[in-house]
């Protein structure tokens, strides 16, 4: 999951920016980011 998320961040020109109008979807993305950051913290 982490490498896929990093690839999306590293190459923003290859990905469209999609405005989020759904609060539930926004919370899901924030939760996903939180999981990735927790994994990063736990890896040290």
C-alpha cells in the first residue's frame, strides 16, 4: 500500500486532481493516510 501511495505522490502529473465533495470519502482518505503514517512510525 505504501509504495503505491508514494508513487501517486511522486508523479502528480500522471494523476488527475479530483475534488472531494463527499465528507465520508474525505474521511476515508484521511484514515488511509493515517494508517500509512502509523506504519512508517512503527517501522523505526
